[in-house]
C-alpha cells in the first residue's frame, strides 16, 4: 500500500469536499469522468488513423494488383 502523503489527505479539504466516503466517491467519479473523456479522444484519433491506414493499404493493393 502506498504511503499517505499530506497532499493526498488535504486535497478534499482544499477543494471543500467532505473528507469521508462521500468526498472520496466524488473524487473517484471525477477521475473516472476524466478517464472516459481522455479515452474517447484517444479512440477518436485511433479510429481515424485506422480508416486512413485501410485506405492507404487498399490503394496500394489495388495499384499492385492491376498495374
């Protein structure tokens, strides 16, 4: 288990969140929300790159097959 730092324990109080289970739940939900938004952005970029790769490889296959 990681050592508890003063910053980690003081974070809910600095943000004005309750220090109990409810404050921890709010922080966990905010972190999960950020992870979803970052993941959504990364998947959006990745899907565009995959579409581009399919187009390039398909074009190269067509050129190499018919020329």
